[in-house]
């Protein structure tokens, strides 16, 4: 196969169409913000340029690609800032990409597309509270290395404790208290 030298419009078209089930509705500002989030993690999106003004994220490259996809009939405008992905057009793009791209690139684009759809739907969005709960797993109980599994009294030794970041802090207990 020939090497694939994609333009950003081709990549965005692939991301929008590969994981599509058809009929999905997306708000255009949400498309901008999700692609901006994915840009830092994904090699395919590294060439995107964004202008961020306040809470608004905008990219001229994405705007041009969305207009092209609407002109081709892949995206259908629904409301003022909402588009719907047409299923038949997405199937044609998937078939064309499957036939022209090497399988490793196709799978990578498909993974990026799945992340895009997960973020747009909000199903895979993790809150700060849920990640904090995952970090607070209980520490395993310490076992004594002494014979008979007898532990020393708290006043006679130093204790080491791992904090939430996995760092070890050594404390000496107070005597007589």
C-alpha cells in the first residue's frame, strides 16, 4: 500500500465516521472542546490549532472540515449549533478507509474515534471525585517479620506509612500518651 499522508480534514472525517452508529447528534462547541482535550494525547490530532478565548474553544481547521462534511452530506445540520451524523455516509467512509489504510493505522484511528464518541456522549467522562476515590484504596496490613508474628508496641519503634501518593513517611510515636 501507498503511505498515507493525511491532511487534518481527512483525520477529522475518519474520527467522526469510524465509531459512528448513525444518527448521533453533536453540539458543535462540544466537538471543538473534545478534540481540544484529545489533542494532547493523540498523535493524529497534534497538528490541530486552537484559539481559546475565555470558555470558548475554536479551530478554523475544524470549522472548515465540518462545513465540508455538511456539504458532502455526511453531517446534517439539525438546530442552530447541532449536527447529526448520517449513517450511510459514515458506512461508505469506513469501507473506503478499511480498504486504503494499513490495519494498524485504521485501528489507531478507530480507537481515537471511540475516545471521541465516549467524550462527546459524556459516558467515559471521569469526575475529580471518582478519581480521588480510586486513589484511596486501603493499604495492605503490615506483617511482622519477627518470629511468632508478635508486633512491637507502638511506643518502641518507628512506623512507616504510605500516603495517597505512595510516598513513605516515617513517624515516631510519642511516649507516655
